[in-house]
């Protein structure tokens, strides 16, 4: 049976990809979600290692920068729709390097070309919120020009994410003469619990990263923004959280849907993509 959807997850360093993958896998294992495995997944080592840590009430370590291992999960929803969830396990530095080095590895190229849906993870709490043209008058930048030719160009965090999306769109050979319906874009605002907000996910993204949100709205017909707290609370790598260990990691984590409704099924962002059709 051919996959109707191929869903690619992308995120920079320290956005919680591996923790989300481990929690997603645990939900599938205990059948406490809207999705189920429909076949044998490949390369689960990174996620089972992370899950072992979570089961002990601890967070897992950072994925080495030079790692790239694809984990492909065949999944179905309750209506029988089928998808392949492509979960690249990689050091998030690789994503940043795509922009700074202007080079895209072959493994990335193949997956971007084959994906029907993109899921971009962004951790707002870890991004620099420096002033830009959207938040300061233009004349205020005149006095802050760098001195000399040696001043290095360092794009803002949101400019870097915009450039990443531009590179992926170019790689996938999409023409931006009209807003895209495919690949559909879902943005997951990870570590939602640390933001301590009651705003709707899209409103929060628009207020904190207005340039990125403007770019996304200009180029996609119906982008989706969802809050994600894969762990629900901060965990230590060394000191075990006893409640986590006792209750089990599957009892923790939630998503905040576009309408602000909180749901404990962290697989819903993927299920929603599957339900929308191609």
C-alpha cells in the first residue's frame, strides 16, 4: 500500500525533537492516542534510548552534531488513513548549517522532495528576541551601523528560520507565484509549558516572530500552529523525577490546538495532517 502522506519533521538544535519522538513512540506502544503503528518502524534506537531515560524520570542527552539517522514509522489513524512519518534523528546544528553553509546533504534533499507535509519545531523560549524593523523605528538603526568591514553578518533567529524555509522550498522546486497548499506546513511551538501563556499558538508566534509569521502566511494557504509540551515539565539529566518514574512518561505531555484547547494526545498534530487529505 502506497503512503498517502510522507510527513517530515524538521527542527534546529534544542527544540525537543528526540523527546517528542520518544513520547510519541510511547503513546503508540500503549495505544493511548489517535494513531497506531501499521508496520515495523526503522531505526528506533535514539528514541528508545530517550524513552529509557524518561521512564526513569530523567531527560535524555543532546544528539551529536554529526548524527543523521532516519527513523521511518508507518502509521494509520482510526479511519484507516496511512502515512509514513519520517523522523530524522540529527544534531540540530545540521539545520542551522544548512543556512550558514548553503549546502544541503543528499539525505535531506531526498526527503524534502518526497514529503507531502512539513512539521517545523520551534522553541520560542530559546530564540533571541532582538529588535528588528518590525519593533523599532528605522532611524534608530542608523546610529547602530557596524564599524569597519570586519563586522560579521549574524542574521536574527527568525531571519535564519525564514531562510531555512526558503531553502527547503527552493530544494523542493516549488514556485511561489501563489500560496502553497502542498507541502502543508504545521509549526509546533515546543516546550510550551515554559512559555507560561494563555495566548493562542498562532497569536503568540505572530507577536514574537512577526517576520517569520508574515513569510509563512504569504506562502502557505493554511499554515497550522500548535503548542507542544512533550514532557509537560522540565526534567534533569541526573536527578530523577519520582512522579514521572512512578506514573510513566505516557501520563505527561500535551498539545494546545489552534483554537486554544489543551489535549493530552500529543500525536494529534500528525493525525490532523492525515485527516486533511492530500
